C-alpha cells in the first residue's frame, strides 16, 4: 500500500498516471501471427501461463500471468495505457457509443415532449440523417488523409522516430472519432427508420440525439481546423519529442533507489540472468525488483539502462547466485523488452531524437539553422527538467534497496546524445556554433559537478569541428571569444 501511495503521489506531481510507472512485462512475440494489438494465450485464475500482448507501433511484449495479483494488474495497466493511446481506440469507442445510443432510443421515446412525433415525420428525419451521413463520410476521409500527410511530412522534415507521438495527438483522434461516430450513427439510424424498427416516439428521441450530434460535430470541426494549422510542422514535432523526453526524466532524476549502492560492473563470480529474448530494454520495474532481491536474499546487479540493446552475450542483469525457477520467472516479469526504443523511460532516446531533428535541419537539402537552434533550446530545457526534478523535496525518497545495485547514469552519454550530432553537422554555421556553446554553458551551470567534464569536452570538440569545417577566420575568432567569456578553456 505504501508503494502504491508513493507511486501515485509521484505521478500526480508530474501530471502522469500511475499506469505509466508500473510496467511489468518482458518481451517475446511472433508478429507475423498476430494483429497489431491483442492478446494471445490462455489466462485462467490461479494458473500460471504465458500470454502475448501486441502493442501499438509494433512494440511487442510477453506478459507473465499468475505470479501475483499486483503483477496482473500492472500488466493490464500497461496494456490499457498503450491501448488508450493507439490511433484506433477512440474511433472504436465513438462507434460503439453511437450504436449504444440508437439501441436506447426506444427506451427514451416515452420521455419525449408530447406532439413532437406528430411534427417530425420519419421521412424528414431520414433526410437529415442522409445529409449527415454523406457529409461525415467525406469529412472523415479528408481528416484521415490530412493526418497521413502530416505524418509523412513530419517523418520527412523532422524524424520518423516521432511518428508514433503524432499518432497519439488527442485532438486529431477526437475529431476523426467524432466524424466516424456521426457517420455510423446516421447510417444505422437510416436503416432503423427504413425498416420500421423505430416507431414515432423512438424517431423523436433519435431526432434529439441527431441535434446533439450536429452540435458536437460543429464544435469538433472548429477545433480540428485550428489544429490543422499546427499538426505536422517541425516545431510541433520538436515540442512533442521534448515533452516525451521530459516525462521520462523524473524516473531517472528522482532515483527511487536512494538506499541502493551503485555499480558499473558486476563482481566476479556473479551469475548472468537471462531475460527471455533479445531487443531493446524499454522499462524496468525497479521497486518490485528491489523488493524481490530482499525477499530472496540475493544481490542483483543492474548494469543496463532503458535504451540498451540486449542479446545473449550482453545481459544487463547479474545475480549473486543462480536465478532459476520461480525467482527467474519473477525477475523476468519486471522487465519490458521490445523491438524498438520508446520514449516512456528512455530520456537518452528523446535527446537523440532531438539531436537528429537538428542534424536533419542542417543538411544541405534543408539548410535551416533556425530549426537547429530551436532544437538546442529544447535540449537545454530537457536538462533543466532533469535538474529541477533532482532538486524536488521528494527526489531522494525511495526504496532502501541494499541488495539491488544499479549502474549510475553517465552524464557524458547524455551530453553526447544531445549535442554531438548538431556539433558535427552545424560546424560550418557560425550561428549554430555560437548557440551550441551557449547551450553547453547553460547545462554546465545547472550542475557544474555533474556536467563539467562532459560539457568541457563537448565544447572543445565542437570548436575543433568548426575549425576543421573551414569556418571563416572572423567567425572562428568570435567563437573563440565567446568560449572564453563562457568559461571554456581551449
């Protein structure tokens, strides 16, 4: 109960749900034999078994069922979270709501105002529904086409890595869902009226529902028109990736293992713990893993981080004694492994994606230094979030995990992920070089002790790249001067 309360409080402070913190699966899948999203396997109460969860964007994971009720709930939370974010969930929900409203129409017919059924004829209502159906079909097709075009434009101008973030846009999903729901409502209403399923009182209730539907469609059309001016732009993609990177940082910064020791390498004699498959480590349920280590009196050495690629010869977890049987199954249940990197708990992936957007903007085909500078600002804000979350009063409150040893985050890796690509591709642009030095100085000021070495090294590397790229002599002098003002040494 205490763990659940702490998760809830922490998530609420960052505007996230508890479901985003309790991810408890380990991957194993066969994509060719299952739909994009679904369950496969036999699930019975009290019986352990394997079930396969196929999640959006071809992220696949196998869920160990039957260990404890908490694990079952966490697996369901993970599935529900990604299901809710999928592009087809809201349209399906709105379609089901339309069918539900029409099914209840005869029940509400008796509550309609007296005389309404004499004023409104079935032919008139059928005409209104026909107009609504034809209009909504055209608008829905247009909206889907616009969204596909926006995704292609974002992938081309920014990065394909941000594609699934765009598909999670709630305004676009609500608009398309409303149009599809209104179309299904109209078609089914026409069928019911034409076949005589609805009497005069039922038709009156359908008329009231139609008026309400038209009002909702108008509101959503206005909202969708406003959103069309923003969706798919490079600035919008930068904002989405920045937000995704920020959401993943508090898990790192407010390390829940304040009582655990750190380790860069597992000691000799420790046993490798297989995690069931190869792929990218997407998430680790740290608190449950720490509790499991205490319960079984085994020292666990977690030397990997979300974003690391795992294969048979590169295992990220080792134990002080062989992990077999029930212990191995429980350990595997606390890891998420998939075929792709995700933004959920991998801030380095967010920084790399931002850097990729800046690098693409600096390519000869695009030649847009302004976008690269905008990306540098976003990267600095991500580091500021890391610093701010580290300084929160609850940042050090965590599990006293004496038997779980975790590899510390490498600040140099974060600096390289965020700035090296832009330093390489922007070496020939004075404005980018100058802004890069200012961005590095700002990150260094956030925590000099943590970032000094990595930032100084990156600043020097960027200056050398600018010199070798043939930057104009006056520009090189200006770059040297600003580095001196910012406190960097040659």
